[in-house]
């Protein structure tokens, strides 16, 4: 077993403290990413409910349709 000196112990302690700081930073970053992912997931999963007595359906070309999908008017 190597002889333990103050200089050797100091070097080992400094190396251990640097490793501990790296693990702490990685842990905080991972916690931040997990919280951000959970918040984003919650925000994206919200559903929107729209209630109305009447509504108008338009397709991608701007044509108006009734409830059955029949085209009733084309918007120029």
C-alpha cells in the first residue's frame, strides 16, 4: 500500500471534490430536463373543447361545408 502523505491526500481529495461537482451539475441538468419534458408534455396534451349552436366548416381550399361535408359555397 502506498504511503499516505498530506500532498497525496490533498490531491485525492481535490479529485474527489471535482468528481462530486460534475455529478451534482449533471444531476441538476437532468432534473431540469425531466421537469421541462413533463411541463411540455402537459402543455401539449391539453385538449380544447369548443361548444357552439352553429358552426361553419371550411376545407383547406376555403370551401364552406355543412355538417355532412357537402360543399355549399366556395370562397374565392
